[in-house]
């Protein structure tokens, strides 16, 4: 089912499916697997280029080398602007903790007050994928097997995808939009009674 709020078309899966990232289970596989880097907005690329020297201390040597060789982004086969990869594998901004869990170097730099970019919005919103048409912003739920543990944990904790992603949804679309999602969720739940 598609839900329309203002100029946005939203997959009902964002409201109905349960989801909570489980980094201990997936090890941050979304930073490592896939066929391209993380989608980036032009304004994010500009920030990364402006702040890369402050972000570098939070990155691995392999990531720094890839960025110095290719820049902070490239254009993928779908003509999207995406983050640079290390050896066509993990994101150049990914680092790995002592448990082998991928973390975002941009986010670590932000937490340390060295970057104004929290992390790419496409990463922050995942598993929501945003697309633009002439008339609408389209929000889809991206089903990916590396996120099966997140779906299981969401079911266990009874947290819906949009609830788990409250902060990035508000970051992207504002608090009023989030409140509209809550109202739609309430209507869906009441219709089931």
C-alpha cells in the first residue's frame, strides 16, 4: 500500500514492518556489502570535501588512500553520486572496531566536533530509500538479507521501522512529517480492530 503525505509517497512497509539495527549480529554489513557506495547528496559531497582533513584522523589508512586517489565520491553505474569504496568493497569512510563491526568514520568525526555532517542521510535513513520524481518524493522500504537480524530484533522489541528511524526522518523531512506518520500508523492500527 502507498500512503501520500504532502508531496511524499510512502510505502506502508515503513510503518508496518518492524526494524532495529542489530550491529552485533550483522557487523555493519551495509557499510561493506552492496554494489556501490552510499548515495550522497551534492551538499554532503561539498561538506566532505571541505572537511576531509578533519575527518581523516577517524579513518583507516586504506580509506584515506582510496579518498586521496579517487576523491570522496564517484558516479556509479546508475549515475548516482556515491561514497568512494576501498577495493570495490567497503565504504572508504568505514572503520572497524575490535569486534569487527563496521562504524562510520564521518559519524565519529561529527561526535568529536570535527565534522558538521553527522553521516550521509542515505545511511542514517536505511532501510528507507528515497527517490525523486517530478511530483513526489518517494520513500520505499529496502528489503536486504543482511538486515534480517534487524527485522528479527524489531519484531522482538515491537519497534516499527519509522519509529526506529525517528531522528533521521525528522532530519530529512521535519517533525511535522514524522507526526503525520504517527497519525497514519494510528489509523492503520485502529482499522485492524
